[in-house]
């Protein structure tokens, strides 16, 4: 999926140009590389053009729930999800 790699490179170039800290760029790059590996491993392959914003939002929200909100009551994270999806 060379298109993914080109998309990632152009996004990161733009991200750096915004003046974001190097640590934030490195973190974002690592997360996007990880997601890219997941996309590349899917069978059948996913066409990048077919990825809608809702899928990205769901994926990011799911990741946040699994990694940052452990131990928080279910109702609290449900409210959080509703707020970020509207």
C-alpha cells in the first residue's frame, strides 16, 4: 500500500510544518504506522479512498478506551464517546 505510505509522509510533513513538538510528531507517527500495519494486514485489502471519517473516529475512540480509560466506570466513557462523536 504505497498510497498509505505517501499519505502518511505528506500528513507528517504538514504536521511538522504546523510547529508541533517533535515528541508529539514522533508519537503520532508511531500511532499512524501502527494503524498502517493493521490496514496492510487486512484481507481483502482496504482501499484508502473507502475509509470514511466515522471509521477513523470509531477506531480512535476504541483505542482511547482500551488504553486511557481503563478502570473508569462504563457510564463515564459512554458519555465521553457520545461527546466526541457529535
